[in-house]
C-alpha cells in the first residue's frame, strides 16, 4: 500500500491582485492550500520554507523575472512549476522549459486549464503508479531465504 499523498500547497507569485484572487478561488475549490506573494523576494522566502508543492509564477515581477525562481534547480518538495504571463514569445517559452518549468500559460488565464494541468502534475494517475511498479527489478541473488 502506498503512503498517502502529501497535502498540496500552491505558491502563487503575481503582482496583479485580480489574477491572484481568481486563481485563489480555483485552487481552494480543489481543496488545496495557497500562499500569495507579489515579488521574487517574498517567493524565495516561501520556497525556502520547504512546504510548497507547486509554483505558479508570473514572468514579469517588480523585482525581476519569475523564471529566476528555478535558477538553482527545483527546491524540494516542489513537484510542479508553471509560468503565467502576458508574453507569448517563443524565446520566453524555451527559457521557461530550459529552467525546468512544466507549463506556460498566456494571460488572460483559463483557470480551468491551469488547474487541470496542476492536477496532472500533482496527482499522478494510477497508470503512472503502475508503471513505476513495473520498473522494479527483482534480483534473485539478493533475495532473502
């Protein structure tokens, strides 16, 4: 039997209060906890506390690019990272992918799609779990008698 999934805690980094409020209502409907911050400095503090399972960040923030939040890799226990932005350029998408972001959404947001993508990333299906089990190896020489 597998251990119960850890509770989902989403960090939303956006300087637009309307976007944060909309996204917050959608996240709460999923039963997820959410923390809202408005700049990179606050986001780094929240990520450093080690309780964030998903990051949803704007690209353009008052103190820099949201992409910089994954500059040093993905801090544990972060399992999902999504960019939401008004920029639809290919260069920004490529950079987000290179830095380890899982998805890129252009504003205005379709909150249903964004939350659906978060759900896919945070709650793997039973088929994914079965695939992990199939990849286990049985070593007859190390088997206990």
